[in-house]
C-alpha cells in the first residue's frame, strides 16, 4: 500500500517545541498562564479584533457566543445549512431552535437574499430570531455586507463561525471580526492547530469579560468560591496555547501552501469535462483550507462517490462536501429556507487532500487517480 494521503493533517512549523518547553520550564501546566495571554493578544492583532479569548474548542466558543448574545430556550436562531454539525449543536445546547438558510453559488455560503426574505417574513409575523450564525466555509468568507445590513435593520446580532476561515479576507478585513462575536477553531485538521482549541473574538469588552467568567466556572469576585450563575470549564491549556503561538507565526505560509495546492489541482484537472472548482468570490481571499470540486457525472463520466472510492483504494482520503444540516436525522425536523443549492453541492461535491504539508508527488498521485476515473481506466 502506498503511504496514506490525508485530507488535512497537522503541520508543525518547528517553533512549537521551544514554546512548549518554555511552558514546562515555567510550570504553567494549567488552563491559564503567559502563553494563553500572549496567544490571545497575538491572535487579536492577527485578525484585527479588539478582544480575544482562548477556549478549549471552537464549539465551546460558539456556545458562549450564543449564550452571551442572549440565545435561550424557545428562541429561533438562523444558521447556514451547509456546514459542520458543530455550527448547530450549541444552538441545541441552549434549548433554541435552528432555522436553516441555504447557500448561494458564488461562495457556497449563506445566501443573503434568502436570509433577507426569512428576516422580513419573521419581522411581519413578530417572530424575529435571537441571532444569526453565518458560517465561512472551507476557507472563504460569506458575503457579509448584505448579511450584516439585513440583521442590523432588524436588530438581530450576527455570530460568525469562522472555524474554517482563519487567514481569509472580506474586503480587506478578517471574517470573524465583523459581527457581534466570532469564533475560530484550532482542531487538528484546521489551517493552524493546537491539537484542539478555539478562540472567541469580539469588539465588545463586556461580552469577552463575561465569556471569561463563564469559561472558568463562573466564579464571582470573592475570597471563597461564590457562584451566581452556571459556568463551564472551557479555557484553553497554557501548553496548547504555546503550540498555537508558534502556529500563528506561520499562518501566511500555510495559506500560501494551501492556495498552491489548489492552483496545482486547477492546472491539472480543470480541463476535464464536468469538473468545477469552488469559486473564489470577488470580495476577498479564499485560503483554500480545503480544495473542493463538484463533479457532473454526465460530463465527467463518473460520480463523486466513484472518485472518492477510487481515491480510497489508493489510500487517499477525500470527503464529500458537508451533508446539509436540514438533511441530518438529528436536525431534519427543523425548518429550512431553500436547500436545493446545498443539496446539490453535497451530492456532487468532493473535498480533495489539501494539507499544507502535501508534496508535489502526493498531489500528483491524487490527480492521477481522478484522471484515471475520468478515462475509465
Ligand atoms: C471545526 C469546526 C467547528 C468546531 O470547532 P472545534 O474546535 O472542532 O470545536 C465549528 N464550525 C465549523 C464550520 C467547523 O469546521
């Protein structure tokens, strides 16, 4: 068997051990410490956010963000349907109801026109959602301006799920920093990793302070342990923050490498009939965290699943595009506005190996398999 090629595997930069050694030497083996503080400051500067809070996962960050914009039992929250389940689970933790919004073709992200329709209909019915969660998929920003404008008109806070979009831009700014709050993930497969971790950002200092309190078991200021609300254990370890600081320093190199993977795939595969790459929308930089294609079986001569299985036989990991949330057994009872675009992208879409540590030989192996399927070999 040839060596396995992963979809997106951790890529260490070389500085991590030095930072981690420092954490050990100083004995800050705890969910607080100098690396946590420094990681927050450096991350905030990197994305242009006034305040950042390091947490144990992106999911934890989204949970706190939603609670702090006021989401609670019985509320409705509008959210992109084409995403990973972690965008939606925290809505359910809070006892609220997700209402899904379909994607548009230009970016594969939330369709601003459908969002506007949903908000208008709800404003007329007197049932506005408590929040909107907009997801920035596969390394590309959603079209934020019309989304923020529509939500602003109705006074609905926007929480950005930028877990997959660190390093991308929207009109020169960083998605994740334009709504009321934004979240990022440092899971092992993301563009930078701490093995596991997340970040909550906001320009609202009060929100971040409250999130800090909730993430550390909600202790009130008192010499003894005093609690007036329910807290969580959601802080990031100082050891993992050390890894994150080193990873952040190579973020631009990681974006460049992933974009180079994408350029290679485009040059090798875009001439094949029925192969279409996820578009880069005109409003900013797509990091190509994952290179994703859609395959039209009538023109390509095989469907997405045939290509995925052929890759798997060569020990190459590829994945279907996210299965839309409105099709998931756990969420299928909840409403969805539109859905056809996301369903179509799921049916035909494939994520190709995209790690920043892939070699040209590995990329060539992937291309060879895709070409062979097309040629019926
Ligand atoms: C990875 C991911 C998350 C969750 O982040 P974790 O750090 O794994 O909890 C949330 N939303 C999206 C879109 C993701 O891809």
